[in-house]
C-alpha cells in the first residue's frame, strides 16, 4: 500500500520563495512515488549514504602517504587501517542490516501505518529549523546513552565495546556497531522526526546529512574544510573530537555537537599527532 496522502493535489497560496523545493518534491511524487513511499526507502537511503560517503576516505587510507595533500591531515599517522579491518567493518554493517534491520522493517509493516506523503513541500526555513531540531534531539539522546554505556562496565562490554575495537577510527568503522546499538540509533533516527512532525523530505535530508557527519567523525583526518572547521565557535566536534574519544574513551561522548561535553566537563581537545611506536 502506498502511503500517499489522500488530500486533493492543490496547494495553499504562498510566496514562490517559500516553496523553492516544491518542483523537486513534485518530481519525486510524480516519478518516484513507489520508491519513496516504500517502508524500505529510509533503510536504503541510510545504508547507501554510509556506503558512498565512506568510499573516498577508504581510498585515501589505502593510498596513505602516496597522497601527501591529504595524508598530512591524518590524526594518528602511525595507525593505518588494513583492508581486512575495512572488510570486517563493512561486513558487520551488511550483516546487521540484512539479518536485523530489514526483518524489523518487515515486522513493523504489520503493525504501523506508514505516514502519508503530503502534496506540499517544506519551505527552506522549515527544512532547516526542523532538521536542526532533529539533530539536537538525537545528539542529546546519544550523549546520555553513550555516557551511560561507558560508565557501566557490563553495558560497555556487551553493547558498545565492539565500536572501540579500533583505537584509530576510519570511515568504514562508522557502523561497526553491535546489534542493540544499531537498533537503538535506528529507532531514534526514525521516531524523532515523527515526534517533531517533520516533513518526509526533511527527514530524508537529515538522514543523509547525519550520515555524512557520522562518517566525517570517523575518517581519522582533521581536514581544514571539514564541517567542524566550517561551522564557527567550535559548535561541532568532528573528527578531532571523536578520534580523541577513541584514544581516551571517557571523553567527547556527543556524536555531533560539542555543547553537552562542554557543559558536563567531558570535552577533551585533540592531542598532537602521535606516531605508533
């Protein structure tokens, strides 16, 4: 069943500038309705974003010092992920999605009514404000979850330790997660936009953007054009903060922003580059 709104396809009067996304939204509804109304679409969007965002940085890791333009920004210069490490992280993500995420989606189809796709696109203001609200809410949830699992030995051992298998993170390790952690993150990613009554296009945009930030946090490179350098006032932690978290696990618990770590005293700046002895 297609989760399409049964409202008549007319639009409320609005300034043209308010609906710059309307042509794109109309195109999706007209040409890709079966795809975007499928309950599997969010999973496909998330996993494909993780896959395609990770590839360029995996290539950089393989090439290493042969690309000095990028290698000079490597945080832990003495630690280089091997092809085996990359394959293991990617296969873990594939396994979790095939045997747990997809079955969960199938089961949910019998109990949950898919939300309707509205005929009207969100305004750019709505997309930005609602998207920011989703990111801030997720950042808060994960900070609490992350802090708790690092402070409780059993929770850390059985649920979160797999993500800390590597002291130096790399792009494919973004989703090197246990099944409980992946399902928890997936639950928040799906339910937070519903709770905040976000437009589907806003939800999908946040999915792609948050996956980019997650991969960027794990790349192991402090690139000067990364988001944490482009956004002012140190509002984002980025790769330096998360790399430091893998070196010093009792610091930098927030996934994206830096305010919770600053407020609760768990922020730790990146140390100078270390070379593995």
